[in-house]
C-alpha cells in the first residue's frame, strides 16, 4: 500500500534522484554565475578618479570677467581638462573656458582661472573635469 501511494504521488526513488540532481545542477549554476561576476568585477580595475571642489570666485565686472578658484584631485601623472563657467543672476552661462591642466606629481592642486564674460556675471564655478 505504501509503495503504491508513493508511486501515485511521485515519491519514488527515481524522482528523488532526479530532484537531487536538479538541485545540485541549480546550485552549481548559481555558483558559476557568482564566481564569474566576482572575477568580472574584480578585474574591471580601478580607473583614476577626478574630484573637483569649487573654493571661490571673484567678480571683476570692470573687466567683464570672473576669477574662479578650485581644488583638483587627480592621481599623479594624469593630464586633466576642466570647463570653467561664469553664470549670471538667472543662472545662464555668460562665459566659459576649457582648461587643460598638465600632469603633475601632486595629488591635490589649487587652481585659479579667469573667464571672460559676455554679460555681467554673478558667480563662477567648475562645470566638469575629466582625464585627457
């Protein structure tokens, strides 16, 4: 009676072996995917990071220009380009300039650049920096 009930509800020895085999295959597949992801993420490598912090600006309205100061943090030996912007009271760009910062042995550098403007500016800031 027990044997016929086991067969009726799929609890035979063959079904248990198949279920165990599927469970092992599933665990192996998950392990392979996990290991592949760890290797892919680990071998991706660290790309040099560029960090920029605005430190101030000085309006030179009689010359229609803004002097922008900022700190640039980049790994030594990397040339960097930055865009410096001047904005008016409506936050519209009234002047901008692309600066090429040569490679240096220093990790953090304080920089200042003057941007000429088409209109009177209220502020100046760094828009973006990237490795070249």
